[in-house]
């Protein structure tokens, strides 16, 4: 991940993408597991939308990672 986020909240989207790809999961699969629309999942991953706290917990649960991992700078 060579992208430099413009603010701290952008790490969430970049980290979701990182961990989703590590699980070899498609964006659509993650969106369906939560469940949210694929377009909203895309907005979250590209930092166009910031997910609600409960959604962050659901995403972490599906990706099988601790929530704090979504906030780490990489």
C-alpha cells in the first residue's frame, strides 16, 4: 500500500482493502457478509464514506481481525 491517506480516518478504508485482499475476498463478498451494498463498501474502501462504529466492528469480525487493526497506520 503506497497510498498516503489525507487524514487519519482514511486508514480505515485502506486497511479494510488490505485485510480483505489478504483473505482473498472480493469486495462484493465482504459487502454481502456485513450486509451492505457493494457500492457503499467501495465508498468506504476509497474513503469517500466513513462507516459507523457498529459497521466497523462487523467488518473486523468478518475479516477476523481485531478492530484496532483497521486504525493502524501502515
